[in-house]
């Protein structure tokens, strides 16, 4: 099983980014998918969740409603759509499922 995140970048405050997580080795149709983030010096925290059947999503209060989560089962890919980014969103963002994390993708929000 492999989770590969991409899309992280340096962006100005107020900007937008979409992160992608391509999954191999399992079908995301069968698993809950999550995004976590870890800011420098802080613990990893849950940002968003989407159920396997997409009937439920969860967005953490500290990023709601600026962030949304979606997925494309055909591409076996999960997305995190981020808008109105703030400096406090600076972190490494990780995809998670089935007790596994990807390697992360870095988002830096700075002028």
C-alpha cells in the first residue's frame, strides 16, 4: 500500500491550493480517507475525513469552511481543497488510510 501526496507549495496569504493523494494497493472505494497536518513544533492533527461511500465528510473547525475534501474513485485519488490560506495553515499535510500515512507534502503560506 502506498499513499503519495503532492500539490504542496509556497503560497501567499489568501491564496488557494489543492493537494492530491494518489493511493495504490487498495481501493479508496472501500476505505475512509483522511488528511492530517503537522505544523513545525506541533503535533499532527486531523484536518478532514471522507467516508468510503462519500456520504459523510468531516472538516476540522479550525479550517472550516475554507477547506473541503473530495475524491475520485476512478483515479484512486483523494483531494484537499484549500482556500483563503493563512500563515497558520503552514504545515506538512499527510494523507491517511488503513493505519498508514504518506510521506507528506509541504504547504507554506507566507508573503
